[in-house]
C-alpha cells in the first residue's frame, strides 16, 4: 500500500515541476503534463482490466487513481507558485 503513496508523491513532484517550467516560459498550456500522465495511466488501467485477472488489474486501477490525484495536486501547486521573471 505504501507504493501508491510513493507514486502519488512522485507524480505531484514531476507534474508541479514540469508545469511550473511551462508557466515560467509563458506557455499557456501548463496542464499538458498532467493530461499526458492521466491519459497514459488510464490506457494502462483499461488494458489491464481486459488482459489481467483479479488483483493485478485492480492494482493498476488504483495506480490510475493515485496518478490522477497527484496530477491534480501538482497542477494546483504549479498555479499557486509565482515566479519572478528575470
């Protein structure tokens, strides 16, 4: 169960850093990293439902939920941080 917490924390860090970098460069689509991660994890979760049985597919679905939560939190952190233009 700890692995899902670690996945969420790493997702928060990755998305907040990448979204902050995009916002710093005045790129209006700072939400793209979170959408990509959510999309990739959704595809993996759906494919695992049809190819795996039982607990393995449920684990991939829980991983999708953790990545989704982490992406939303990371994007929100990116919105709340302010960078000074140099």
